[in-house]
């Protein structure tokens, strides 16, 4: 999972996770998500198809570092 195109960084001390997407070998920070709703919105803005299904379906293209998946605090 280390090389998944979407990386959810460790939960920050203030809460939330930095969302990083890798496109053509370049990492881009999309923002800090405080919920699955935030993550879905970031993916929708960059026109990822079916972001709800991608996030809520526990897709293997999302790697969660530190903490459980879908945990933001």
C-alpha cells in the first residue's frame, strides 16, 4: 500500500489527515481532511470518478498511514 495513488498521512496533533495524491510520479497535497466527507470533496474537485464509492468502499488505491482507516482524530 505504500505506493497507492492516494495517501492519507498520519493524524496530526490538531486532528485531520493531509491528503496526498500521486499522479505521474508527482505528489500533490490536496488539503487536510477532517472526515470522509472532506476526502470525497477533495477527490470530486479533481474529477476522480465515483469518489464516494472509492472512499467508502475501502479501495486499495487509498493508503492510510498511522491510525485506522477513516479515523481523523
